[in-house]
């Protein structure tokens, strides 16, 4: 089998499908678009100094090996198809070489065209929600992309949200870029992290495809989940509360989980929760001296979820987005507690190597991670009175 042509998903079709389905966003004139792009670049640059001061990470002092890309919704979707293809590349090559005949059967079952359309529909939905993203895998697929990754800011979504919330434009844009620059700094401080994550994703994919016949069965179960969820939504106005989707699952991946995959998924969950939790802690450290209206922004941004329509709530449950938000809240509690017990300098040991990453269990018991790192799980001790 020619491994260079091996694909389970038609990524080009996914990108074009997303571009067709994604709305354009708020209406802006040419000069207004240019002004937004220039301002977002300036805010991204201005946020670096604040991230450096708050995190204490030397990697924040020089981010010139990275790239800031201001994109629209189709541009974000296309960039993510490139990133997904780069992440999955090694696993696809290995699977094509070692399981050629069985993978060919699985490919017929999955149909790269169908999965390309499905992925495009998911990306179209996501493209209207994402404000920014740091893509550490950008340089893996194309030599002309920066090896240090790229920071993407989705201009129409930022403009749409700042208008919706009626917040100060300068403050909101700086607040958003502070979060995304933190992710940029994380991967700069831990240059091993990109390869580590890619290897875990490849390992997960290999596990998912180890038994092509079983994979087809899982996909049919996932399709049934979708049908049941939509039926519940349309006929009963299903209550999509915090417990999960209409059938109690936390997203499409839940139907693909087997015993052998749980450890890998647990590790990836812990790492992603750590990254988002750390970024949230940095944002919480931003006060009015940096973003004057930060309190108003936090209150109004946090309240947005209450206004989501039923269809969007169902889609978020199906894709597992609400579950991710709960995981990120867990990550924020972990980082906050670890910093309280060890100080920011002590916490920054987490970026030294994969062995220092918290497990999913430690994410919920940060004092155990602190003890493993040689810190004091009880926190700083007050000096004894003489």
C-alpha cells in the first residue's frame, strides 16, 4: 500500500465543507477588517510581557520562532485540518505499513468522503465558537510553517463576542490574547511536549484501529447515539443537564472507548486539562492594572452559556464540549492548589519533562502531585515562635 496516499479522512473535503457551512460572522468593511487584524496583532504582542511576569517562565521572553495568524472561520477550519493531518500522519503511515489489508477494509467501511464531510460539519460548528487557538503541530506537515507552532486568533468571533457582551474592545482583545499566548509559552517552556502529545495521539489511534471489525461496530453505536440524541431533542425537548447527553455519555468519543484505550485517554485528558487550567490561572491573575474592565468581562463572558439554544446545547453535548469545560475547571483547581503549595517556581517543574506531568488522579488530588515533586503537600509552614 502506498503510505503517502493513505487516508481515513479526506481533509481537503473537510476544509471545503467547513468553509461552506460556516457563517461569515459580523459584517465588516475592508478598512474595519484591516483595523481589527492590526489591533489583534498588537494585543498579541503586548500580552507577552504580562504572561512572562505572571508565569515566571523564561520561554515567554522570546517567542519569535512562533507565528501569529489572524484568521476567519474558514481559515481556522483549514488550519485545523492541516494540524489533524500532521498529528495523525505517523500513525497512518505505521498502520498502512503493518496492517495494509485490514486497514483497506476499514477504509472502505469508514469512507474517507463521508468522514471528510462529517469532520467538515464539526469544524464548521466549532469555527463559530473558537476565539483563539495555539497550534503546536503546524510545522509537522509543511516545512514552510514555523517549527515553534502558530497562534491563531479568529477575528470575526472575537468581534462578535465583544459586540454581544458590550465590553470594552481594547480590554477584551487583550484578555483573549493573554490566554492564547499562555499556551504558546507552555510549549516553548516544554519543547518535548509537542512530540509527547503526538505520540500519545498516534498510540490512541493505533488502538482504535487495531480491530477494524470492532471499530465498525463502535461507529454504528456512535451513529445510534446521534439518532437517539436528535430524537430526544426533537420529540421530548430532552434535558441536557450537567450529567451528560441524552443517554448520559459525554460526547462522541465515549462510544469508542475500550479498556485498552482508557489509560491513553486518561493521560491526554490530564495533559489538556493542565494546559487549559494553567492558562485560566494566568487569566485570573490579570487585574485591573492590566485590563481595567476585567471583572465585567469575566462576569459577562461566564454568563454566556445560559443563553445557548437547545440545538447548540445538544451539539455541545454530542461533541463533548461541556465535558471538556468541566475538565478544564479541574485543571484550574489543580494548578491553583499546586501554586499555593509550591509557589509558581515550584509548580513550573511540571514543564521539565513528561515524568512531571500530573496523572488524571493527581489532577483531582494535587497534594499527591506536590508530594511526588518533593514539595510539601501541607503548604508553606509558618515559622516557629521562640
